[in-house]
């Protein structure tokens, strides 16, 4: 069923024949080789995998590896109740996701309300409001956990009028140094929109990444992630088979490289992170570098390449510390797509405090994609 609050924004079965080009985001049977239920399971895996990874990663955000080990021991957290109540972590309810998933959901909700159309100005307006008030219905009084690059850009006088220009100005004023993970942490959902059309996926990804992060390394890392998700949803590569997954990763890596303006140094660094041989090789708790976009990228792809057990992957990753919620959010989205929603630790998911709210928006999102469930005849959709 479709929740009452989003029905008016969606095209119904009765008027599908009259749908305009704006309905081109509706998933067609020719878009994927996957069975419909498998496709839905993988799409849900992206959203819930990101949210759960984010919530688990908060446990060690801003710690070093040694600090994480001292607090949680070698095995990490067994449940959300194990997360310590220091000043930083106590700002969220146990099991809540952070700004990473909040911002991903701004994109998702915008896609629902705009019938699949992605606009940087629409996202900028939503982001501006979120910074001011968060999600009030969840008890927020403002956006929490906002990174320096995002805050500098959102507070620019021209942000809502021309977000790309505002972001570019912030980047130039930094000496073209800032390449933070504030874009890659939120853009996984754009691998789902129009997943059959990689150029469109890249276009949408760049629109949203460049809204706050102008450095080409940010766009490159975002594109690598969203195109990997899109290709998994197309079903042309079986991510469960090592050789096919290797080919998929190589394709997404190449598409990421194409965003780097022929800069050999950053191209080489991108490949190094995507093909990292261990968590430790990524130095995720490196002093003054934990928020680097390539670190979240490397964490995401190492998890995708090496794991099928979500809880094991995320637990190991969060114990690497650093900007752990962002690293785990990116890894959670990629791995969630690979293994699907049904393979996530559902008991832990159900303990997230706002899971019902998230469920409603995922229902709306799937309906917008043409993948929603139709209630049985005579059944009340609000039961």
C-alpha cells in the first residue's frame, strides 16, 4: 500500500497511459535482467544498508583505531546499546542514523515529490531547510553532524540561487584543497534513479555532488559508487561471482576516472583506493585526513569486493574508526545492494528508532519507481 501522505504526488495505475516524459523514471522490464522481487530487494538494500551502516559507524566516529579498541575491545559493538554515551554520540538516539543518511533521504524525498526529476536547486533548498530544522517530525531542532564544506557552502549568500557556483567559490577559497566526503556519503540513492542509463546516473550524481563539493575528486568518487550500484541493478554482472564483480568494479572505476580532468596523480590515487587490499591500507583514522572522499570510497569498495556478511563487514570497518559513520554508510549502501535487504541483520534494523518513518518513505519511493505493491481488491490501503 502507499501511505496517504504521498499518494497525491504519484502517478496512479488509472492514469499511467497518460504519463508524460517526466514519468521516464518508472522502471521498465527491459531495464534489468533481475527478477522484480530481486531488483526490489537490492534497491531496499541500498537505502537500509546505508542507514544501518551509518548508525553502526557512529559508535567510533572521530576516534582513532586505538581509542576504538580501548572503548569496545577487539570485537566492536554487539548491539546499539554498546555505543558509549559521550558528548558526541549522545546527541543521537541509540541506533539512529546521522547527517549522512539524512541528506541521502533529502534526495530520495525530492525524487518522490518531483516524480523522479533530480535538480540541484531543489536539493539545495531542501538542504538549506534541513540545516535549519532537520526533520522536525523526528524531533530534530536542526541538522546535526554537518561537515565544514557543507556548512560553508550552504551559508553562502548565493547558495539557493546557484549552488554549484557557491560550492566552487568555497573550493577556490580553500586553495582548491577541500575534497571532503560530504557528497559521497549521500549520493548512493542516485545509483537507483534511472539505473538503466549510466550517462543519466552520472548526470544526476554530478548535479547533487557539485551542489556542495566542487573538487573533481568528490565527483569522481560519487560517480564510481552510483554507477557500481546502477550496474548491479541492471543485472548484467553477478556481484556474487568474483570475476564478474571485478569487471563491474573496473567499469565503475573507469567512469570515476573520467571525472578527473586528465589529472594523472588523482587518477592513480583513485585507483589505489578502489583496489585497496585491506582496511588498514586505507589508513581510515589518519590524522587530519579522516574526512577525505577517497577514504570513504575505498572503504565502500573494499566492503563490496571482499564481503557477503553485512554485520561482519560493518563491524570490522567501524573498528578502523576515523569518519566511521560516513565510511560505513558508503560501504553499507554498496554491500546492501550486492546482498539485498533480506540479507541485512533485520533484528538490528528493527531497533533503529525511526525505522517506521523510513519504511514509509521507502514504500513511497518504490511506488514512484513503479515497483510498489497493489493492495488486494476490497482491502483498505490504510489497514
